[in-house]
């Protein structure tokens, strides 16, 4: 008899440990506090949507600052592979005349939740802008030597009159090489 009671208690205990979605005594579904906290934190991040014209102005600044503009999407594996390299360079070059901007152009549906959550998780809230690619006119891709919008990630570097472009994911070494060559 003791074994049956003990077995029943163990089964009941394990069943009550379910974390994600439980029903309380009134039969109302509840969620755990971490789910609520994560949604609240992501909602607090407000990313700025800019126009094609503002983006072009940022891409064409010709001064002593190095502008590194990376076009990405949160669903893009190669984009996500290079993000740690960029984060490391942002930290390394803090206080130097270098400005990093990440442009999400492809997944407007993710702008409300996925992109803000990504920005918060990676401490990139002040570096990400949103641009609606459906509003690009034919002149937009004329700002680049090689890129026609057919692949991401794509990174555009500009310092003064010097520009560099990389289509595809960059290794940490390649990113360092591009930045160092333009900072000379």
C-alpha cells in the first residue's frame, strides 16, 4: 500500500513540474515568469525604421569616420555567424571614429518581436535600423560596386572616398583586415 501511495505522489510531483503552460485551480492557462519577462524585455526595445534616403545618406558620408554597414536578417545563418566578430570589434573600437550599423531589410514581420529580441540579446539596440526593402527604387543598388540585393549578409565599409564591400559571411580575420586597412 505504501508503494502505491509513494508512486502516486512521485507521478503527481513530476506532472506538476511542467513549466511552460499550466492551468491554475480555476482552469485558466498560466505562463511562467520567465516567459512574461522575456516578452516584456523584447517589447521595451524600440528599433528605428529609416527611409531609403536616410540610409543612402548614411552610406555616402565622406569624412574621417569609418562607417561599417551590415545588411542582415535574424533568420540568416551566415549573418548570425559573423555577428560575434562585429560585437568584438564594436567593443574594441569604442571611442574611436568608427560607426557600426546593422540594417534589417528583409523580414518586416520580425520587426515587432524577433529583431528587438535579437538586438537586446546581443546588446545591439543602438546599432540596428530597419529599412523597408519594398520601398527601394532602382537607384538604391547603384550605391554599391557589386551588391544588387541578391544576397546577405552584405557589408559596406566607407571612410572618406575609400569603400570596400563584402558579400557573404566574414571571418573575424577578414573583418579585422578590412577595418584595419581603412583605419590607416
